[in-house]
C-alpha cells in the first residue's frame, strides 16, 4: 500500500471556514446545554458526548449528506432506540455494544439517515452507566432527541447569520419563475447522471449529487477558460450601438426597437454615459404592479420606464466570465462601459456564436 494513503485526504480548508466551523460548534454545544437547563428544566450537564461529534458535522462540514437534518434527527433517534433495546435484551455488555452499533448502522443506511455520531449514541445507551440505564426508552427523547433538535435549531440560525447554505439542498431558482432547469444544468453531466454514477459505487461517497454536479460544472468551465482565456469582451462586442436618450419617450423607444429589430436599447445621457436599459418588457409591463401599461404611460420619459440597475462589463474583461450571467442569470443584453461611458454591447447571440465556433474548432481538431 502506498504511503500517500496515510497522508491527509481532505483538501485545504479556507481560513474563514475554519473559523466558522470551530466557532459554530462551540456556540452550538453551549447553546444546547443552556437551552436544556433554562428552557426545559433539565439538570446541568445533560448534554451527551455524541453531540460533540454531531457538532463537528453540522458546523465544520455542513454540506455533507451526513450532516443534514434528516440524518441528524432520524439517525440519532434510531441509534438510541437500538442501543436501549440491546442494553435491555442482551446481558453481556461487550456483545450488546457490538450488536447495538451494528444494528444502528444497518438501520441508518436503510433509512438513508446515516449519521456517524449515531454509532456513539447507540454505544452510550449500552455503556453509559446507571444514569443512562435508568432512563430506559426515555433516553431516545431526552436527552437524544432534545439535544439533536436544539443543536439543529442553532445550526440553522448560525448558518443564516454566517451566510452559509444549510440545509445543503437549495435548488437554484429559474430567473423565469418556471420549473425548467437552468441552461447550464441541461447540458453536459446532468444531476440524473451523477445520481446514477453514485449508485454504481460500491462504497458510500460523502457528497450530494447536487454538489458533485456543481464541482464538475466548475471543472468543465475552468477547462474551457484555459482554451478561451484570451478572448475579451472587446473582441466580440457590437461597437455601433443603437442607444436612446433618457429624455426620449417610451413611444420613441418602441419605434426604435421595431426599426432596428432589437430587443433592448441602452439608455444614455447627452455625454453617452449609461443610465439604464429599456426592453419591450419594460415598455409593456409596470414592474411594480405587474400590470400592462396604458398608452399614456408608454409616452412617459424613458427615465421613468427604464431598468436602472443594469449588469455591465468592461472591454478587457474575460468573455467567459459572462457566460453564467447569460446562461443562468437571466441576462440577455450586457452593455460594455469605460468610466461609465457606453462603448459596446454583448448579447446572448454573441456568446452562442463564440461557443459554437469553439465547439466546431475542437471537432475539427479531433477529426
């Protein structure tokens, strides 16, 4: 066996994550103990040792499937139930210990609630001493279920305050408010492909299909960037831009959009400084009421109709940095500016053309 198999397998951890993981675990355990004492009237020090291991997962590895709420609550409670049952039914403490952990693991795997501290919960029920034995099946609810629920509550609050995503499964919303997957998720390796590959693995992998898909997409994007890294916005942007002054009316914009057969117009001032963008949707629908605009409203100045909060790019910005904005961010037109002055425009069709040429070039090289 190569010696490297005994070296650290974890990738380096960002210092911020180190701090959040350690601080969160401390706050979680202290908070759980205090809540047990003051809110539930539980006597001091009724925090069981396996909660320390649960805190490691919830706060130091919150993305792990083993740290999710179902695994924490169901895994710990099933393990406690099995541990108490073995302690009552098997007189030999050594045999009871092994059987308790064995059955706890089997039940957690069958219920998809594997939580490593559950093994310690089951073992504690057997070897925890007279205090644990006296509780019998009450051990499942207090302290195990109560400790687990309070620790989960604190983890949810801490993650919200720290800007973390926990529970880990949070589908990325479609900008069009439909159930369609984002464009970047419809091509290449899909979530179903990841789930299929994970099912074929003989050993359990501690990563969710969603996270693994995101990792693969990032890796693919990085590989593309290595090949297209020299392309800048200035290389593909339109330089002869059809724009409109903010003092013009919505009706003027409507005619200009129709004449030039474009879907959006950058709105500028007299010095060609970008102020916003106006689209057909802006002219037809009031963003505040989501109601159709009247003819009178369309004749208002564009300053009252345009979208002022606009994503922009710089001429020397790498083109591939913009791909996520166009594919998943709901952006269709991106003004290119220098010191606030409009110098170009990039659209989805520009991005599609570049990627199509890149794909054709790669295909020619392969053949």
